[in-house]
C-alpha cells in the first residue's frame, strides 16, 4: 500500500485509514469536514495547526500499516455540527426579516418619496435589530463554537448549553421585533425587557463557554486571542447599548421625536 504523503488530502487519508482520525483529532481536526474530513491537504492542515508534518506523517503511516482501531466508526457529536444550526438560522433570518423586509421598507420610502417616515421607523428598527443579532450575531457565535476549540486543540465546553444559546437568541430576536412594532403600547415595554434578558443571557453564556473552553486547553495563549476576546467584549457592550437605545426611544416624549424629524428634514432639504 502506498505511503501517505504531505500532498494527500485529509479526506483521502481518512478514506484509506478511517482510524487515522484519532491522530488528526489530537492535532485539531475534531470533527471538521464530517465523516470524510475536509478536502485540504495534509501539509496545509499541519501548517494551520502548527504541527510538524514529518512526525505526523510517521504516525499516520504507522496507523495505516497497523490500525489501532479495526472497527472504528465515526460518530458526530453535537459540538461537531452545532455551527450548522447557527448558520442556517442566520441565513433564514437574513433572507426573511433581513433582505426581504429591508427591500419592502425601501419600496415604501421610494413610493412616498420621503426618507424619514415616523410610521415606518419601528419596522426599520426591527429589521436592523434582526440583521445585527440574527445575521451577524448568529454567525459570530456559530463560527466561534466550531473553530475556536479546534485552534486551541480542545473540545467545546458544555455543547448542550451552547445549543441553548441559539434558542435564547432566536427567542430574543422574535420578541424584540414584536416590541418594536407594538410601540408605544405598554406591552412593548414588557416585550422589550423580555427580549433584553434573553439576548443578554445568550451573549453572556456564549462568552462564558468560549472562555472556559480556552481555559481547559493546554495550548499557550496566542496574540490573536486578544482580538477575539476584544471582539467578544464589544459584542456584549453593543447588546447592552441596543437595549438602552430601545428603552430610551420608547420613553422619549413625542414632541422630542417630532423635533428630531424636523431637524433631519431641514438638514436633507437644505
């Protein structure tokens, strides 16, 4: 049987020797690419995961010659596919209350020939919130759950709890849309508070899981992690300010809103 080389793809290696997965998992594969693995080459995999390719080749070829697990079968865990749920939900939101709703709002603006329409403001704000938390937020969370543990050579902490953050975020987005559309009715305040709790809980749990995942890793900290956790900090901060903005807007006197509208009308007509 021909020996495995650096140019061989991960998928080819796993096809020839399925039990080689436990070696690759130890170096950061951890379920990537599903049962058959990704199509990237072994040399690329080694470079990305900072693995010395020569010892890795020796391990893989030794495993192929004498498999340690002859009855090996791949079993996909929740942490291996959790990102798909976040990505699918993000795409669904982007195509419905994102792109479609945004297009409807623009058509209404074009039809009436007015950029600032108080009656359209709740719809625009609901659309914007869904895009930020549903499109961007869910993709950030899904990508982090999938990629961060693999770059740290560890497994995701509490995948079931991580999965729960998806439903918390989706629930928060749905309730916030209702809160935006029902303003200034009193029920909008209760819905806004409920949305704030759900979304803040989702973001807080998400960050806690990623931090605990990093802590259980034996790998030394890398400089790029400062940017990652810096981004998570601002993700949390913007969630707070989103709720502050909602309640500031909901409690603003109607006269103030009219004044702001007149100011922008004068500005655009000047």
